[in-house]
């Protein structure tokens, strides 16, 4: 493969599977990066994750879905209700659904032992992904993997480690779903991800409106706009026109809180070379 073709492949955008979204973000996600789809309960996060994987599966790619809150059979049922036959992709070994629930339910015990072993999770994931040469990964939801069930407040460290390991140890493009934080501010994973799609559902006069806001898309020219969308059988999320706010509309998205990530001073040690900050060497950078 010529150097030019290789570079072209590396920069080729990854289609999101959401009808109407790709043209708004320069044809899709950047390959190998992690994207967060965030929103309150029932706003469409799982639907977006399914669409993202199906876009790859129907083009002959392989994919991994990590489910935490929903059992794999329930996920298959949800997909079926949207008109998608995930089961056939599983049977053909093009899709692997990994159930993370047992990992969490067996973590009873002393507080220290209840911390999530992010490195172990990513190593597990990497073995599946490498074996099947998967190109796409969804983790739905990512919260339990990074919010340690301990009083030590390590969730930001855990999130940073997870995103870094996903980037360095996996070849996949990743969609991570994330619930809304209590104060509506951006979650840690939103700051760390390459992009954020924010979903909302609210009442406007006599109807409910679903909207998608491209909140962040690194390396991509995006006009900040909130789009209405529908969820329809066979298609999932379908973007419609930009949402025009009327006097009856709820709080504008811009009023959502915005806070920088807080550090507690202890950075995760990924490379131990005696020096904390590593000088960037372009010739060694692989991605
Ligand atoms: N066949 C369908 N046609 C239209 N809408 C559907 C269909 N199936 C599901 N939906 C709608 O899609 C909504 C979003 O579901 P989804 O599971 O993607 O949300 P979610 O954000 O993942 O929710 P949760 O917070 O519970 O994980 C459902 O609440 C339902 O109203
Ligand atoms: Mg869900």
C-alpha cells in the first residue's frame, strides 16, 4: 500500500449510522477515537450505540458491544423492536455482546476490592477485539466502569485511564454512552472523549421533542446547532431540521453548566520512565 493510500485509510471517517448526522460532522467520526453519547433516561443512547455498530456490521465489519445495565437478551429484544436482527450477527460471529453485569455483581467485599480494574477490563476487551479484528466498540453505559464504588473519589483518574487505554490498546472506533450528571454539567468522560453527542427529550406545549446537539467534535468543523430527531422502526434515530426554540421551550442548552475537569494531583502512571511528563516525539507517534 502506498504511503498516500495508507494515510488516506487512516484519516477516512467512520460513519455514525445516524441518518442525517454524518454530513454535519465531515462524514463521520475520526477512526480509533472514543465518542460519548450522553443523555437522560430514555433519550436514545442505546439506540445510537446500536446504530453505530450496525453501520459497521452491514458493511462487513465486526463489532463488540459491552452491555452493563441491560442483559444481552434484553438488548437483542430492544434491537428487534427497532427492526434490527442482531441475533444473526451474533450467530455469524460478526458481533460479540459482552455482559459486564456479572463483573459488577461479584464485586461485593471490602471497599478497596470494589474498585473497578480498568486495565483488566481493557485487556479483556483487547483480546476479543484482536481475535475477531473488530472495528467498532460500544460500551453502554460507560459510567460504572469509571465511577469507582469507593469513597476515594478516583472516578476522574479511572476515566482518564480508560480513555487512554481504549486509544492505545484497541484499534476500534468507540461509542460510549453516559447518563446525565445530577447538576447537568459535563461529565468527566465528555472532557476526555474526542466528541460528544448530547441527547435531550422535553415537553414543548402539547408535544414532546427529542433533540441531538453536537456538543463537541475534535478536529471537525461543526456549526453549533441542536437538531430535532425521531426514533423510527428500521432506522433508529433520524435527524430532522434544526430545533427552533419558542417561548415555551425549556432551558436552552447553552445554560447547561460547564466545568473543567478537576484533578486531585495523582495522575495515572502509564509509562514509567522516571519522568512524569513525556516529551512528544513525532517519529514515535503511531496514532
Ligand atoms: N420501535 C420503536 N419506535 C419508536 N420508538 C422506539 C422504538 N423502540 C424504542 N423506541 C423509543 O426509544 C427510546 C429510547 O430508547 P433507548 O433505550 O435508546 O434510550 P436510552 O437513552 O438508552 O435509555 P436508558 O437511559 O434507559 O438506557 C425508548 O424510550 C422508546 O420510546
Ligand atoms: Mg440505554
